[in-house]
């Protein structure tokens, strides 16, 4: 599991994001494209790809893509 693949998966799932637009430091909840629907998309993506359960509360505690990656990585 690496951050580059993780970012690519997020960009593929969220159609509004341009590939290559996210970095580990990106504060994903501050993106103009971000909506509550994307919370559900991320939860489903992480569950499907990594068999890890992420809650809305988990996402609220994450500021950056790297924060989210570290939570997922710690639960794999």
C-alpha cells in the first residue's frame, strides 16, 4: 500500500477531480468539489479496496489526504 496508488484511487472515484490534482498534503475537505456524497464514495472505496471501515467521524479528524492514508494504513 502506497500513497501514490491511494491518491490515484481517490481521483478515479471522484469524477470531479482532475487526475494529478491531489497530493498527500491536499486538504480534501477544503476542495471546491468536495460534498457529502464524496464522504460516502471514500467510505465505500476504502471498504472495497482495503477492507477497512472508515466512519464519518474518522474523516472529520483527517485534514489531509496523508492523514486519511495513515488511518487506513494503520487498520489494514
